[in-house]
C-alpha cells in the first residue's frame, strides 16, 4: 500500500493473560501472536467477552500480560515500570474509548491539551496544537470552551480523536468507538479515522463487533475465547 | 516532564469553584481552628502586655510584701484571705535602712461609713505622687498634695464605685466619711478606669496619705499588700533580706518554721507572670493542635470522597500519560490549597473576632504577625499531611480499573 508497510510497529509473541479473582483464575488470552505494521488500519472483531478489550489494554500499555513478550517499535514493553508505560502511552499512543472518556470538569480544549500537559509542553504551545487537532476533526472554534456535556456524542468522540492525535501519536487505539453512536454518526466518525490514517499515516487499531465499522479497516482479525481464530 | 505548578493550583481552584458549598464546609474545621487560635493568642498577648505594663509602671526596685504561708505551696489566690501582716509591720518596714521612706503603698480592707451608708472597700495608703505615677487623674476635686501627705492630713480621694455606693448621684467632694473610726474629708474623686486584666474593679478604692494611715489608724489593722521601694536597684536583695528578718522577728517565727508572708521583687514577679503566660501558650497550642487535627480529618475525608468520585478522571489522566507523581501532586495541591484557603479565611475571622473583643469588652487584644504566619504554615502542612493518604490512593489506581469505573 505505501512505502513503510514493512516497518513493524507492534509484535506480540505468545501473549497470555490470566485474571486472578480470589482463588479463580480466568485465562482471558491464550498464546496470542500478532504483527502490526506502520500505517495499517487494523480491526479486531469478536463476540462480547472474547477478550478484545483485554488485548487492547495490553496493546495500549494500560495493562501488562501475564506471559509472553510485547515489542512496541522494537522495545520490549512487557516488563516495564508503570511510570515508563505512562510515558510510552503519552508519547506513542492515543486512545478513543466507547464511552468517550472526556473529563467532564474540563473544557473541550483543556481535554485536548491534557496529553501535552503531561508531556511538559508549555501551555501556549499546547493550546495551539490542541486547536489544530480540533480543526482536523471539524470541531468549531466557538465550541472549544464548552464542556463535554454541552456537545453531542458524535462531537465528543471527535474531541476524543483530537486528544488522541494532539501529541502526534503513532498509534491510535479505539475500543468500540462507535458503540454509543447511531449508524450515521458512526460512519461520520469512521471517515475521520480513515482521514487520519490516510493523511498522517497513523496506525489505527480498532476493536468493534459491527461489520460495517470493521469494513473501514484494511486488515482484520477475529478473537474467540482468547484466541485469534481468523486472519 | 515538568509543567508549571501554577496550572495545578489554577485547576485546584476551578475544582473548588465548581463545588463551593462543599469546599467551604470542608474547610470549616480549619477556619474555626485558625480563627480561635488567632483570637485567643491576641487576648493572651494583650493580657500579658498589660501585666508587663503594670509591673513596669511599679518601678524596677519595687518590693511587694504579701501575707500568706509559704508552706501552702503556692501563691495566694486573692487579697485579704490571710491575716498575718499588720499596719505596725508596714511602719517597721518603712524604717529599715535599705528601704525608701517615701513611695510606699499599703492596702487594707476597711469599711467606709457615711451617715447610714457603709461600704467595704480597699483603702490604700499612698503618696501625693500617685496620680502622676499611675497616670490616674481625678475628675472631681483634687488629689492630696505633698503638704497634706507630710502632715498626715485626714483627707481621702475615692474611686467612682465607692462614690456611687455611698453617695449615689451626689457629688462626694466635701463630705466627711469614717474609716476605722477616723473621720476623713473627701477631697476628690478618681477617674473611672474599670476592671483590670484579672477582672478586679479598680474603681473600688479609697486613697489616703500613707502617713495618715500609719499615724492615725490605731489598733490591729490587717494589711493586704505592702509595696515599698528599695533605696536603689542594687539594694533590692538587701532590702528583701532585711524585710524578711524583720518580719520573722516581729512575728516570732522560730528558725525551723517557714515565713508567714511573701517578699517578692520585680524580677520574681515578672518570672511568675512569664511562666503563667507560657502555660497559657502551651494550652493554646494544644487547642490549636486539636482543632487543626479535626480540620485535617475533615479535609482527608472530603479528599477521599473526591478521589472516589473522580476515579474515572484519574484513569483518563493516566491513559494520556499522567504518572504516579503527577496524580499525587495534583491531589496534594488540591488539599493544600483547600486548607490554605481555610487558613486565610480563619485568619480573617480571627482578626475580626479579636478586634470585636477589643471593641466591646474591657479586654485589650494585641495582634502580631507571628501567629498569622504560623497559622498559614500550619494550614498548608495540615493539607499536605492529611491530603497525602487520599492522593497516594489516587496515584496507585490501576488505569484499566479506573477507566472502567462508572
Ligand atoms: N479485570 C478482570 N478480572 C477478571 N476477569 C476479567 C477482567 N477483565 C475482563 N475479564 C474477563 O475476561 C474476558 C474477556 O473480557 P474483555 O476483554 O473485556 O472482552 P470483550 O472486550 O471482548 O468483550 C471476559 O470473560 C471478562 O469477564
Ligand atoms: Mg470490550
């Protein structure tokens, strides 16, 4: 597709995840092997409870696997400290969640500035970057100082995309981003993901159980009972 | 990975602005604690300053002789409770070589009689310089002069309480009263000055020349307090020894028995006043500690609620790159700003209360910068200390679980 198709961004080797609740161990992921290349638009599908979010949390460095190795841009991140993982999330990964996950107390622009705030970018500069990101997802300037509950769900999710790309993340991870949107808004949102993928060559990993949504991606896997069953 | 702390402080203020009532109620403990400390310290400092002023006004070579037994193990609580000193003792003390013959003050409790009325008061034998030394002028008539003092004239100057009790609204000047069966002509009335720092009515007094007291009041007259001056400052110790020896001899006290009187010099009095001020300060510190503890627990409580309420926010912040210390710092700053805010309000309230006390009560309050600075430092310290546990809890949340929290 494009020139850097061969550059590996993510490589999972024999990843396993066991949740321990009291005396019960639940094996949510079993021997996951996966390679994702730079600029790919990748979808993970599967039934509810199959382990998609568990996989996504590991990919997003929010959680660590109980076994196996995870290489993110050739760095083994499966055993890093929590602070180091926070740093990686800040620099390399942008998240878009099903529930939007904007901080309600903060204005829209402040929400978008947040990753830059933790990166130590001066506020003036952060503000400029946040405005740029918001323009990219078609959020008008006059809505910047609104609070999340003052805009629609579709707009909130676009703000979340702006927050995901504001720090020039190389990977965007979206876990059921259209789960709370109707089909018109879903398509609209997906077209923004496509635009970012096309224009900025950002790797996008999308979790969804809707085939229409998954259709925006160019590569697909299906997870079932903690296994990858289909490529 | 550094960003200006100002942004955190600004964000803390925004948080409180969105929850004004709760923030105010949370800091109420700190507000009341700090306000009570400021107000009580200002009362304490006012009281100790007026005690110091009173002591300084007496002069540095002053000696005070009080009745009382030193084996009672303490300073007597009020005047006139024990009767061991007589007017004859006072006369003898005045003749000692190390003691100045003028400038003395003797007080005894006596009945003052005018026609059918009589009133028990403190009769003070003093000299003509009294109004000047004490800065206590007469408002009606005049004070006795040096000549009346020298000739032991039967004249008296009365305080307003005595005037009101005996004469009601009449002008007392010119009337004759009986004290210890001796007739005295009232020649003046002292200006009303009210109660002193110990709650005694200072206007309940009759001043007569000390010479008259010594020469004309016969029989056994119990004395409450004798104040004399040593000839010079360096004679103070000598005078003290002479007085002690004289009184032991006059009271026939055998060598192994303790004194039945006290002789105190100014240094000893100042020390006593100082040590009671110290006890007062320790008590205040204890009250302050308890109220700040209560205030701190209030802050900890609300910060724990806040951390729980904002679990999702913490998860989001962590997802976009906040580290443990970033979260810790955010909540510590919030709790410190909250308690500092309480401290500042408390100082305002405390200053107001202190001024009000000065205005509407006889107590004189003194505000200094120290308790204000200490209050500010303390309230921030309380915020950091009691905010630490909630902040630590927040910073240790697991990002996946925090994000899932609804
Ligand atoms: N923190 C956890 N503790 C225990 N079990 C969990 C935890 N998170 C997920 N699971 C279990 O792991 C399985 C996969 O969950 P998840 O990855 O959320 O599925 P999906 O996103 O595909 O619906 C489910 O059975 C779920 O109950
Ligand atoms: Mg899921």
